C-alpha cells in the first residue's frame, strides 16, 4: 500500500512540475516521469498489460512526438553560448531524482512480488481483436489525428527562407 502512495506522490509532483516549467524540454522530462509513475500505479493495481502499454505508447511514442514538435518549433528561451547544444546538468536533477525513486520502488515491487498476487494473464490476441475489430474506427481516427498534428507542426515550424 505504501508503494501506491509513493508512486501517486511522484506522479503528482512530476505533473505539477511539468505544468510549471517555462522551458518546454524540461516540462517534457517531468511529463515522462509522470507517465512512468502512472505505469507503476497500473502495475501495483495488477494491470501489467496496461502498465506496459503506458510505457510503450505514452512514455515512448507520444513523448517522442512531443519532443519532435518542440524541437521543430524551436520554442523556449534562447540558449547562451555556454549551454549551446546541451541541457544544463541542474535541469536533469529533478526528473532524475523522481525517476530514481520510481526505479527503487519498481525494484522493490519486483523483489517482493509473489506468484500469489501476480498480474492476471492478458491475451494479446484478444486486445488486438478489440482494437482492430469493434474499435478499429477509433484507432484509425487517432492515427489520422496524430498525423495531422505532425504535418501541422512541420508547417508551423518551417522557416520561410527554406522555400
């Protein structure tokens, strides 16, 4: 039970820090930590497949898309010459500390878990049938929405002298 509250606290702190950061890359780092904390919460609730999907889809693919859009639009404060091309080490301290807490908690979960209260088996074929059967239209529309966002971000970030 204490693991649940630690993961929930990490998720809340990381989300609050993601919302309050002025630099978009720093906000994305905190958002990744927040999504990983939610994955740990899913794991603690016995939904291992949902936790894996959270990591692969949201903390992986969607965050790469967000980072690509942020870098493409080149938003954020201008970098001075001393930090050009790299992020200051102090910017990694907060997300690194929160991620270390999550890693420790995940190690504790794996070490203390037993087969008695392991996650229920999930049939990936059943998930595939749901996603591409009755939910096929929603999945396709979400894919088209992401593609439209990517094309729109490219056109917004395109330099006029590059034509």
